[in-house]
């Protein structure tokens, strides 16, 4: 039986409203993306002025990093900076990480190594390692970085010069991710888009905004400020410790900056989709503060905003069809713009709609596994979800 005319008109009207709203929201997101890119300073092309340099302590947490620790450590030891120390914390490694560090220490006096044999109760391994490294540090500034990150020789000078000129207390940088396959690079471009959407780079430097950021590859912070907010002890059970350190600093009124680190820092993030999927298990749920409502809402929004418009192109006609076509074009433009600004190619950006579906799979799988296991597995340790939830930041 065919629809009565008033009912059909109502359905067509609702389709038109939906298509128009999706167009307006995506247009707004595109504008916000452009604003974000404008505020993400490219520090890789920035120079520095000679000045009296403050002392610096680089703190690295390493567990079973024998494949990357020597390359990363040597890049840090090559820093063209007059006053710095490098503290690598060997966190219960069972491979040759400790032996590699001992060999490097023989020819580099600025390298200090701390070995952790047992993990204390109430701590995540990485958070405890960074905490112990910070306790041993003597520098005016602390740089927390990962054991697989390589840096350009002038990275410390460029970044310290920038934070001193900006009178900032905290600087974090997005690294250049070295990925071995086209699919991984396309996925990381999509991941970068959602990360920017989550942290709102255009608002990071605004002291009136709650927007905050932190990235484990490069968290540079004044030592006195780090101690004032409680350091890693305040986030000892946070798998997203890098982001929550940023939140602690911003919420306590300290000046924060977010920059693009392409050309200055690089990291071989993951080597396969399987490794990436497993790697994001630990912090996906923590990233939305273990909120079921945020999980459902964010998943639905991704489908509505970035997947549904392509279906509506097939299901609609007239003005609804054209609004859907324009919305799809906006989605491709956002993907392309984000990919290029994130250091990838145009074709990686054009993968964006499919990348959204892959992102949803990885994100939802991680949360479902966390709920099913009632906790997370990280660095060969199991952490109960009910304990993790107690560390509210």
C-alpha cells in the first residue's frame, strides 16, 4: 500500500532537514579543522635564538625496547644542547634493553640508567617509571618521551627557545609517525583527525578554555610546575597519562602549547594493523574517562556525521541529494586537508570515510574487551577496571 501524500511529504521533509543538518555540522567541523591547523605551529621550520639555556632532564620509560632503544637513545645523546642529562628508566625489561643501556653508558657520561625490578602496588608500569625518572632529574625543565622516539639534533634548542618566548609552562608536539604500509598511514591520518577533534588545538592556548593536550612522544614541562600539580603520582593509574598530565597542568592555570613536530621528532608507531589494534586496547576507554554514555554517543556521531551522508546520496533526491553530495565532498576535503597537514598524502586523506569505519572497529573492540576482561593488559601486567576508575583526573 503506497504512502498517503501527507505522510510522504513529511518523510521527504525530514530527509531534507537531516541532510541539511549534516551539511551544516560538517561545514562547522571543516572550519574548526582549519582553525586547528592554523594554531598548530610548525616548529620544524622554526629557528632559535642564542640565549642562556636552562638545564634540561630528558626522561624515558623503556620496557622490552631492544629493537628501538639504541637508535632512540643515540638521537637524544646527539642533542646540540649545552646543559642536559638523559635518564632512561629500564622498567622490568626481560630482553636486552638493560644490556644496551649499560653499553651506551660506557661512552656517554650524560646518560643515566635506572632499573626497576618490581612494580609497586597502585601504579601503572610506565607511570611509575616516569615518576622515578623525574625524582632523579635535576634539570629546570623535564622532557618526557618514549623509548622509540628519534629527535633532530636541535630539537631541544628549538622547543626551549619557543616556550621561553611564549612564556609557556608546557609544550607537547605531535610526532611524525613512520608507518610501513599505505593502510597504516591512512589509518593514522584518520586517527589524527579524531585526536584533533577531541583536544581542540585552537583552544589549547586559551586560558579560559578547558581544552588540554599531552602526547607521550614529547611532553616538555617546567620541573617546578610538574611538581606543583603532583607529577605522575597524581595520574599513577592512568593509561592516558600523557593526556591527563596536560589536563592537570591546564586545569591548574598553567600555560600550554601544542605544536606540529614533523621534522623534529619521529616515531615508528605500529608495524601492522593487528599490532595497532592491540596497542590501542589499553587507553581507548580511558580516553573517554570510562564513560559508557560517551562511548555510545561518540560511536553514533561518527556514523551519523561521516558515514550516513554517503548512504543518503543513494536514498535521496532533489535538495536532499545535493546537500548530501556537498556533505560528502566536505568529508573528503577534511580528510585530505588533515592528511596533508599531518604529514601524509592526498590519497591517505581520501581513505577517510573508510578510515572512520576502521577507527570505529578498533575503538569499539578495545572498549568491549576492557569491559569483558574487567581491566586492561599493559606491559605484561593486568590492571583491574574498578581500580583504574578510581584515579579520576
